[in-house]
């Protein structure tokens, strides 16, 4: 199932005309660490 973040989190990603301060909730990310060119066949 596709998560539509623009629709579900409008207050964070909406375009506004005036700058405003937001409190962004904690989020989880995936990070891959390694060495080498990501465009090489080893990363395919």
C-alpha cells in the first residue's frame, strides 16, 4: 500500500507564502553505509 505523505502530513509539506516554525515529529530513516561508486554493478 502506497503512503501518500503529501496528503497525510499536509501541515509539514504544504506550500505557504509566509515562513513559519514547525515542530517536526521524530522519524525513522534507513541508512546504508559502504565504500565505492553507487553506480557500479556491485550496487545493482
